[in-house]
C-alpha cells in the first residue's frame, strides 16, 4: 500500500549542491564526522565493500581539527580506490595478491574491510589533481547527509525523518556516486533510533560526481521494504550484487529502478500463497461439479416414492403374518407387544390371547 495521501510510491529527482559559505561548510563537516562515528559509511568498488572508519578516537568530538580529519579520511579513501582501479586496469593483479589484503569484518555489517597495507596513501599528485580531488570530496561529503533524503520526503508530505540512514560511496569505471538507503514514512516500529524502521525504504542515487561539469540531480525512489529485513544494512546486503555489477561496468540503469532490484519477498510469498489457495478452491469447485454430473443425487419425487414403497411392503408383510395360521412350538416368532402394554401367551398354545379365546369358544 502506498503512504497515506499518496496514490503511488514516490519517485523523482533532488539536488544536493556542496554548501557555500564557511558556516554551511562547517555544518556539513560536522554531519560527516557524526556519520562516520555511527559506522554507516561504506566504500564500494573492485568487487567488495568496506566500512569507512572515523580516524578520531574521541567519540562526539566535532572540533575543527576532528572534522578536518574526517574529511581527509574520506578524501584518501576516494583517491585510494580510484588509484587502485586505475592500476588494476593497467596491470590486473592476481586474486591471490588481493586476498591477503582484506579480511571479513562482522562489525562492518558483513562487508570486506581493507587491511593496513592497502591503506597507504597514494603517490603525491600534482596541484591540479589535488584540486580535482578536493572538489570531488566536497561533492561526496555533501551527499553523505540526510539533507537530500529530507528534501525528497518533504516533496511528498511525508514525515521529515530518515531512519537508519546508510551511505555507500560507489567507485568504478572512473565514476564516483553516493547511494543513500533509509526507512521513511509511517508507521514507525522500534524502540531506539538505531533500530527504528517503517514499511517503506528510500533510495537516493547521485549521478557521477567525478565529472568535470556540475552533476545533474540525484534520483530517488521509495519502495515497499521487506518485512523480514529490519535494517538498512540488511537491504544493502541484498542490493550489493547489483550495485557491484553496476560499478564494475559503469552502467546504473538497473540500480535506479528500485522496484526491479529490491523485491518484497515476504509480500510475494503471501501473494503466491493466496493465489495457490484460490487455484485450489477453483479446482475443488470444478471437481465437485463434475462429480455431481456423474452421480446426480436422487430427486425428491424418487425419494418419496421409494420410502412409500417400503412402507407398503412392511404393512403387507405384517398383515400376512397376522392372518396366517399360528404354528406352535418354541420356534414360532412372537409378535411384538404394543408400546406401553404387555403381551402374555398361554403356556400350551402358540397364539395371541384373542385367537386362543376364539378357538376355545
């Protein structure tokens, strides 16, 4: 069902430009720092996904220095991934060489996290490259925020809240995009903000932020969330194969159509079960009609006629027994006594008392 007051699930475009002005940029950096602390930012590329960690050890520190470190960490992650992909295109490394550089990290939502040897800073770039990297990082940082999603839900008069927002920086084919997943709408379930969820999932996908020109607006769509998945990390895990494939080839049309990628398996199972039940009901009705045609029930007239014939036979049989001469002996059947009375027979005769009196008289 669609949200209240909306005839269809929302979809459209929204713009998120880098903030202008020192105060606006400082607020953007503080949002980035808090999001990194929450462990909800991931980098995806080269066939795996890993979490981007907050370099600051002090939780809640949103000082200028701490926010600057968060921005630098994001910039290094983007530069490292672009450089690694460019090197892989020139000389693909064997899978065995990449295996020892990664390990599975359960705390990062079941994703692959790079080892320490893969976190080395890439070679120093020239001034022009550093400028392009800073511009790209600013664009990415502006989209690691709930602001674009809030704009999207406000367009459709939905509550201005995004629950469990998760951000993925997708790098592939010299493209850099940011995907946002969050629960939106009502009703809201869950007792803590970190586990609150709704029946609706919002996905926001940016255009290529690495392009020289200003990127076009981001595309968003709302779909029915799977009732069996209670976190945006779980939905990201289901979407990951499609997102990895899109990043590998640089084509994102399949990911933009949320309903084609993320399907509500719980709802589909219910629909399939109801359809199977309907088919069984229709089959039972058809089988019942066929049985009735092969073996039609007796008509009321035939039933009454059969009952009447049986009663007539029983009455004729009783009258025949009453009029036939009595046969003595213990083997002669004794007639049934009338209800409410008694029936006694002379010990030496095998007939009812009335017939015995007539014979004696």
